[in-house]
C-alpha cells in the first residue's frame, strides 16, 4: 500500500491540532466535564483513540523535521533527478513502514524546503530515520528535528489521502 504525502496536508495538520474554543453541547447538563466541550453530534471513540495512541486530549507526540537546503552543490540535472527519485522512494518506504505520517515541500523556493512528521517518540529515533534519506546523505538537504504535540487523528491522513490521489509520487 503506497502512501502519498503532499504538502497540502500541512493545512490538515494545522486544522486538526488547533483548538476551536468553546462549543455547544447536546444537553444542558453534560455527563462529564469532558463532554462539556464536545461538539454536538460528536462521539468519543475510545477504541479509535487507543488505536491512534491518543491521550485524553486526542493528541500525541510526534517528531517534526524541517528540511533545509544543504551545502552540497554541483550536481548535474541527471544526478539531481536521480537523487530526487531516491528521496521520494525513501519517503514512501518510511510511510509504508508507519514511521512517517506526513511529508511535503514548501512551494516558495526558500532555504526551508519541506517537512516530515514522524510517528516516533524521540528525536533520536527520528534522526536515525532521517539519516536514511539519500538527499541527507548527499548533503543537498539537512534537517532540524523537534518534538511536536499534535492531533492523533493525523495518523489517518495517509489512509484518507489514498482515497483522493489519482497519481502516485
């Protein structure tokens, strides 16, 4: 099962991990304080929360990688194309293994080239994964890794993406 990871899902990440403030609830007297902030019609799914590794807030720890332009230069167009293909193949491999939740480039041509979001608990685990990237090995990219607390629902993004992608990367 091939995973697709375009940068448009960054918007989904932000939407899923940002709070929406107080919302109305279905009854005047909620059964618990947790239900007091649940939107009308929303139902807590404890099995899904457990499957996704969610805490009581529906969140979990990830490691985010910021991919920056590296110091290596001087590759010809064929070498750059081969390296990009190997980079994309590595992204797919990490996603299929369940280690990479999200990846995508920034579209503004700046030194910050893209992001990865890893489903790992430590920066050391993410560093081991980033060291498998051919672009990192070649020095055309470098990464900065930071722990990040986001919605556990992000774990479903690749499954959903498969339903909307016509073409594989």
